[in-house]
C-alpha cells in the first residue's frame, strides 16, 4: 500500500500568501474558498514532485542495472544457464 504524501488530519496552519488582488476578489465573490484551492494545488504539486523524484530514482537504478549487465551479463540469463546445467547433471 502506498504511503500518503501528507497527513490530511494534521492541524491547519495559518500562512501568508501573496495573490493577485483582482483574482482573489473575483474568486471570493464567486464563493471559491482560496484555502481549499491552495491546499488542493499544493497537494497536486507535491504529488507531481514526488513522482518526478521517483522517476529519477528509477532511471538511476536502471542505468546501474544496465551497466552491470554490460559488464557481467544478464543475471536472468546466468540463472537460466545455471538451472539448465543442474537439470543436465541430474
């Protein structure tokens, strides 16, 4: 199971944001809750950043695996050869 990116039940914290005044006034006039929108946007940005970091880790791991295969050969192929040799000896 995937771990959550943040604790949704954590206490709210008052922060200061700098927003375009006209945008804020028009959004507020239409009943848009800026705090909810900001929280959702931050959650989405956090998820995107974490996905980028995971993708970078996978790319590094894949590069290391490919370097190993280039130098030593495929571990899967080595295992198949080993098991085939055992089967032939039996």
